[in-house]
C-alpha cells in the first residue's frame, strides 16, 4: 500500500492553469488546496475557475479545498510613463495623493495618503520586493522624497514595503469587501487575510463571515514586523497562518528569514493551528523543468518542521511546468516523510482540556501499534484537527463527518484524509462499519489492519469521548 502523503500541497491558479484539463491534471497529480489570488483575478474569471475546480474534484472523487487570497491593503506606486532606470543617488518623490504637484523629475503617486505621517527621515523604503531601496530624506504630509541606494528598473504599480515602520492601513479595502461577497456566494473554504497585523483584523473578517453565513476559516498571512511582534495573539485568533516569505524577506533582515519561519511554525504547533509555508518553493521551475538543489532542500526543511501545507505561487499560475511542479513536490515530500516521520514541536503543545488528553491517548496508542490507522468521527471537525495538531508518528488519520464544509476544512490538516459520511442516530456501530467499508473501497486499509477509532459524535445526546481498538 503506497505511503499516504501527510504534508498538503496548495497551488495557485492563473493564466497557465485556468483550463479544465490543466486543473484536472493538477488535482490528479496531488493538489489538495487551490488558491485564487484576488490581486490578479476578475470576478468572471473566479466564477469560471471555481466551477472547474469543483467539477474536476468530483470527477476524481477527491476532496479539494479552495482558498481565496484577499488582496489586502498593500501600498503601491501609481503609473509611470515609462520604466525608470534608477541609479544610486537619484532623487525619487512619492506623492501621497495623485493631485499633489511633482517637485522632482522622478515623481510618482502612491495609494496610501498616510505615507508621510508614518515615515521619518532615515527610514528605508523597499520597492518591488526590495529590488530597489530608497532612504527617506525629506518628509511632509503631502510627499516623501528619498535617495536611491540600489540601482534598478522601476515600473508602474510597484509594491512598497516599509521595514520596521508601523502603518495605519485598514484590515480590508473596498475591493476586498466585494471579493469577500463573491467568495461567500461561491462557498470557498478559506479566506487568506493579507497583511494581518493584529487579532482585531482577523476578528473583523470572521465577524463578516458569520454575518454572511459563511463557514470559511480565516488564514492570516504574516508579512511584516508588526505581525511578528503580535505572532502569538495572531496565531490564537486565526484558523491558520501563512508564512508569506516574499514580503517577510523585504520587511526583515534576510538572514533572519529561516529563523522567523521556524519560530512561526513552532508557535502554530504550540497553539494548535495550521501553518502554510509560501513563496518561491520551486521558483526556478517557472522557466525550468527541474528544480534547483537548494529548492529541494527548502522543501525538506518545511517537511521536517512538519508544516501542514506548502504552497506554489507563480510556479503554477504563470509557469511553464505547473503539473511538473506539483509532481516534484509530491515526490520529494513522500520521500522525506518516509525517512523522517516523527515530529519536532508537537510534543511541546500543552494539553489544555480533557479532549486534548483523549486525543493524545489515542495517538500514543496508535504510535505503539505498528501499521495502525486512526479513524475519527466528528461533527464540527474539532477532534480531527486536534489529532492532526498532535502529529501522529506513523498512523494516517481518516476523518468522517456528515458535513461537506467540515470535510473541506479538514483538507488542510496535515495527515488527514476527510470523508463525508452520514451518521445513523443511535447506531454508532453502523457508522463505524460504513467507514471501514469506505476505506476498503479506496484501498486505504487491508484485512487485519489495527484501527484506533476516536469519536465524540457517535453517541446521540450523550457527551462521550470514546477510543476503540479493533482490526479491519
């Protein structure tokens, strides 16, 4: 029986992967979660692609989750007539409003009116992911003038990072509110909140989702130093964390980035939250059919840290080899998991409630029985998520729930294979028999396999956390 991959694969769709055929191929190759990046997507395109995702998943009899990545309140430059070829020492002006008159030849507007209020003389302005660095030398409420520190080409609508500068951006923009309505209407499973900086931002989005009747979970993207300062409260408030290494690499010293990634993973493990590692996992494969050795090692580090999910961005949205990227991730992850199955941080997570302790007991039992599988029956997904957070050493986790939305939120949980299964009231044995038969049909178990069965949902009207041990 082949090894069931525990680390999940998230891929971003785009112009290279919008056709029904390619989406089907990506899912067949091993994609578990599909990301819709709203920075580059129209509503018509999202509707079309969303329908294709659901159709391809149904055709492959596989549960696939959909994540809508909200653009968020990023700071960007306006348009320039033609790209600037900046040299060290050039003067560049950022106008806080479009109607402010230019005072130097290289002048561009920005979409953030508070820029002059947030910055102070000497602060570094990082443009286009840090490719261009500018030191602020003259600041008013209307404009910021700076000198170029690194030469480079600057085009229109470039992203700006302000390392170490607390900004007063709102949690969501008007565009985000419109995109949110679309996501709720379609029924996406996750919303990624860009530039989450404090728990109130997450709570604001969660309240909106509740008001709209959405069951989606909020994934907080950690992208700047403000977020790092609030990391524990952000992790606790969220349904999961995305380590957005692109912006983090611009906001923080580059030598700190591996340490930051490990720290975030450790805090997510401690608080029992999902963690996704994103950006440049296989960047070279946008153009090349094979990855670099360094990229394979990067995957190794994420898998060894036992993250829930690794993400592909440009590799699958605009790259030349999207299906090959998913295939490489799948192959490399499987090989690493076979060699290093046990966890780094899970043993440090506190057991806060009796339910946590029950889950821990089930995992200790599964760890002690070679070849065992974990079966969990859950209504809201809580017990299945707890199982995933405790990181069983060898046993795969098969989760059964009567609710489709719960099944889809479990797709992101490390090591969990979810199934939708009706529970018969007053007859827990039937649900167990049906689940075992379903696993046999999918070739996940064979006759005689030890099964550790965990449930808080099969005993109608009675609060019972049960652990059962039986053979398949």
